[in-house]
C-alpha cells in the first residue's frame, strides 16, 4: 500500500469509486477490500491486540467498519461494534456488511456514555462525507473516542475532518493512524487536519492508482487529474542537479536582501546566510547602518550596505546587478521600510516578499513585480485578503489560490502542510517539516532559500516549491539531532547546504 504520487480531491475519489463500482458490477466489493485492508493495518500496527472496538456510522464508512469487525471476530479477537442509537446502516452496502457481521456472531451496542475497554479502537464513523461540525450526539461520541486509552485507527478520514479543505469545523477524532482508501487526499495533509490523522497510509483497493491505464483501455483514470502535487524529500532532485565543472559565481545568481530595522538585524542576517547556503553566487544586504558590523562579523561572505533614514533610495547599481530581491525579514513598518519596499517593487526585479513586506503590501495596496513570490503565514495571508486567520486555515488551498490570482504571483502559504499556489497551476503541497520550526526566524531563512533558487535560474513556481521543500527537509534533518523543541533557524544552515546537494546525501 504505497502512497500515490499525487493528491486528490474528494470529488475525484468519488468519481473513481463510481467508475470502479460500475466496472466491478458489485458495489460491495470495494467495501470488502476496504474492511480487509483496514484489518491488515490493525495487524500491522498492533499485532498483539486481543480486543477490538469498532465505532460505526450509518454510511459506507460504517460499512467498512463492519467488514473489519467481522474479520477481527473471525480471527478469534474479542470484538464489539458501537454506534449511536440512530446510526443503523442506511446504505445497501452498509446493511449487508452489518448483517454479515451479526451473522458471524458479532455484537453491536448503542453508545450511551462511555466506551468499553479495548486494545485498539477503529473509527468508522463518518468518512469523507462530512463537511460540517458533527452534531451534539456525535460530538460526545468523538470526545469519548479521544478520551479512550486505546490507540485509534481511522478508516479513510478521521471523523470530523473536512477532507476537502483540511478544516476541522468541530469535534474531530485524534487518530494514531489513518488508512485512506483509493487515493491520497489533499485535505488530510495541511492545516488543522495534520493534528488528527496520525500516520497516513493509502490503500488503492487494487484499483491501480500508481499505474493508471495499465490495462490499456482502463477507463478508471480517464480525465482524472490530481488536485495537488505531493512534494517529498526525494523530489529535490527534480530541481537540484550537480553543477557544471565550469561554474563561476556569476552563474549562480546575485541576491539582494533588504531588511533589518533597528532591533531586527538578525532577521536579514538569517535570510542572507540561507541564500548563501542554498548556493547563491553573490549576496548583497541593505540594512540599517548599525547592523553592518554585526552582519560582517557573522557572515563575511555577504556584501553589507548601510542605509540610513536620510538616504534617497536603494543604490541603483545594487538593484541593477541583482537577479532577485529578497525583502521583508526584519523590515518593520516605518517610513524607512515603506520607502525601501516601494523602491524594490518599483524596480521591476522579481522579488521574494515576506513578513513586513507583506504587511505593508496589505496596508498600502502595493502590487508585487512580475515573477515574484509571496511567503505569508496564515496571519499575513489574512491581512492580505482582509479576513481572519481562522478563515485561511479553514481552506488553505483556496486561500493560497485566491492570493496568487489576486496578486498575479506565486504564493507559499506557510504552516503545517505548506501550500504553493500560482495562477493557472496545480498547487503543490510539502510533505515535510515539523513543529519545531514554529519559531521566529524560520520564515526569514525560507525567504533566503527561495531567493537563492530564483537567482540560480528556477522560475518563480519551481523556486518556491523547491525552496519550501528544501527548507522543510533541512528542518527535519536538524530536528532529528536533538529534537524539535528548542530548534533554531540557524540550526538549518549546515543542513541546507547538505540537502541542496541531494546527490551527496546518503
């Protein structure tokens, strides 16, 4: 059960399911396979479990649970199915699965308050169909699942998650593992959903998701397009190849980093160092004059330029020589910051904009230059769209796409399951990174990484995608040495260099 290389929407999964049912001629066959693979997953994760509790809903997800329960019962385990009093099976397939389970000697009880003891608990309550908060009775059952001491396997989707958006509108099951059916779903890999899924596995139910069209005239996959590309560490080699032996610094991009208001000089230093560690040939830094000495002491490879309040503009020569401008880290929102941002954006050079560059954009309705990349976290995205952060998190794919179209730019919406969007492009999702990266300065590092890749010749969408992935992979490598808590942005620097050369990583 290898995960698919693409991520799909709920509507796509339903379409494939309908086509497969028509081809198989038996709507129950997919349910049989789902329950079988669910039981195999229980055995894989918890082979010593002797008692199994399955919480079944009224739909086909509940039917999958009844099939699993029958198999567990037949293996000699102690099995009990629990359901809400009004959650008797409502679909033909679920009724058949329930009848088969009962005929085998299985037991079904209504949920009243608590849940009985079990070594493992299976969530087969709602599946992909729920896009609203569970009602009051279902919410009580969900909380009882979360309060149960047994590990939880969710079938297809942890109940309570909106599998379309990744939002969690109400109570949701906190699973230790989730077995998805047919295809990997984009909504389970970003935002609040990431806290609920646990370890994700995918079963394609023998439908060949990894090899569409393998039967020649197989119509299951005709016209089926992924809703997002799924970026993982191995994808770095798509963009990061060994350099030509005849390379020189002029071929590797010149990045101009702009930022570092009083008290925030470290931010622009991090961006500049990240750009160099990601392979930029030359890096100029424009910052407050007071920061020049500290910057050169930390990073003598950078070319530092002090900029005072009474300076007329960015040096024209610096701007003209730059391949890309990275602006925002530590920039602040003073008149000094606004003047620098307006000059950078007015230059026409492609830019990577972060932090206060984005806040100033939102405040003053500034338009980024063509070919630019915006790197907002949910709060900055909310300010750009004039909504609340919670609105962004409810549907991160939609928010990133709206931002990309509105500003005609590539957008990297940071957070758990970073989303990269661009007008007219299939979005990409980064399957890397960890909670230790939730610390000030990590975004400054990302800005430098993306700018360096942009300067080395990648287009905006690929530079943003490769940069977000490289940043996340470096963060995971750093967290593996010492843990997530206490991880610092500077810890990523040696890992950026290593993973920017993926052929050398063993």
